[in-house]
C-alpha cells in the first residue's frame, strides 16, 4: 500500500514522522479494501513502541482534511512529547497536523497558510445537493477552527476570517498569532519558485489550487530574501516579464501547446477554405473551357472570381484572333480589291460592330488585370 507518511525509529526513546508532500495524495484516505489507511497509520505509530519524544517534520501544502484530522487525533492521544517542525511549508490541512504538537517550530523563512476547506466536484447536482455541500464545508471548517482555537489565543471570528481570506504567514506572523511556539534561527529553508511551482527542501508543491500567494517574507537570510522576491512579484509576473521571441523555433520551444493549437486551427481553416474554393469553381465549370478549370484547380490555383475573369480574357483573345485571321484571309484572297455589286452595308456594319465590341472588351479586361 502506498503511504504518504514515513516513520523512523531513531532510538529507544526517539522517533520521527515525516509528512512530506500532499497528505493522502497517492490514494484515498479510506481504502476500498478491508484495510483502511487510518488503521494502517495507527499500526505504524503503535509499532514504534513507547517513546519519550516524537518529532513530526512537515513539508506539505495539505491534502485530505479527514486524513489530517485522524493524524492529529492519533498524535494527540500518543503519550510521547510531540515536537512539530515545519521544514519549509505547512499549508491547508497540513496545519491541522501541526496543531498536534506540544511544541511547534519553524525556520524564519518558512511558510504557514490557513484557508477555508475546498470541495472538488465531478458530475451533475441540483440545488439541494449544493446546500448539503455547503453544510458539509461549514462543518469541516468548524472542526478546523477548533484545532486552531486549542492552540492560539485568537477569537473564533478572527480565525474564520483569516481562513476566508486564505492567510499566508511568515514564521514571525505565525508566532505572533499563536500558531507556532518557536522560530528556528539556526535553520533556513532552501527554496526555489517557478510560476506556481514551489520547491522547498527538494519537495515540489503545486500552489495553483490557492487563490492567493504570500506577499512578503522576512529577509533574514539569502534564502529568505530569495523567497520574498520571488513571491512578492508573483501576481504581477505575467505583466512584468519581457519575453523576446525572434524565431518560430523559439516560439515552439517556449509555448509548444499554444503553437500546436495554432497550427491545428490553421490546418482546419485552410482545409475548409480549399473545399469552398473547389466547390465554387465546380459551380461555374460548365461554362468554361476544361483546361482553364483544371489550371485554376491545380496548376495555378485561383478562386472562382479569378477563373471567371480569366475565362473572359481568354474569350476576348479568341475573338481578336478570329478577326485577325478573317482579315488576313481577305487580304490573301484579294477579295477586298474586287469591284462588284454594292456591298451589303448591314453585314459590314455588323462585322465592324463585333470587332469594336471585342476590342473594347479586351482593352477593358487588360486594364482590369493591370
């Protein structure tokens, strides 16, 4: 069975419990089998034997609130003296476990955060369901407030408001509010921040589930100063960052998902436009020479309007060639120099009219092309 805790038997009188990472993140707190996780945790704790001191080391952004309450209860019931040390961060339900300590300590640049309980939902629900959810959340919140009230001297309403605001605290602020008893000045947190990913003492924490980020941390060490700088500008990071991308390869490397999305959208739009172009050409193809249609489709792609214009130019060119050929035939035959009966002026006028119309159309089309 995968466990999110680790017990270490240090000596006959000393033991250590490590809670690093999310609480009950690997599997539900209540297993589907015969063996339930709370029972297994109790057995592991009992297997340590009688100890004078148990040190609980926490580096966690929380997780299952019911798991945290069960751990809190079992630690409080244990006869050993419980010392809690926050090795970097105790947030959300991890702070409930911290309240089990007879003494709670944290380095000067560590983090402590409390907030209202959250509920993840999948599926479809009606208003009555949501009313039940709200009642459940209020009940859970009251249980969390009770664990804080037993340690701090804060009023219940004050704690409730701090949870509602999602309050991040430095070690000094946690001490001032009574959540911890001592600041460890000889120990410093090694941390790094990348977006919403916080790495504290080699443990990765995803902070994207929280609506706020701490605005300031004490600058008592290089590490603390680093955390302070990184967190202070977190909310404005997207506005302050100056990213220069000069090539498509750099854009792909920086935002691969976005580039892939753009490429897919472009392919879909291009395919749709090509289908519409071919369809429009097919609709007028019966009145146009097949060789021009084939050229427009594949050899020199053009849309239906461009094809129609090309067809008109082609017809005008054919008309000019016809007239030129007719005039050449007349000249070669000598017909123009033969005297005879008065010519049919009506037919000559029609011929001249056709010639003028063709020339005008050709000139117009040529001007349109230029």
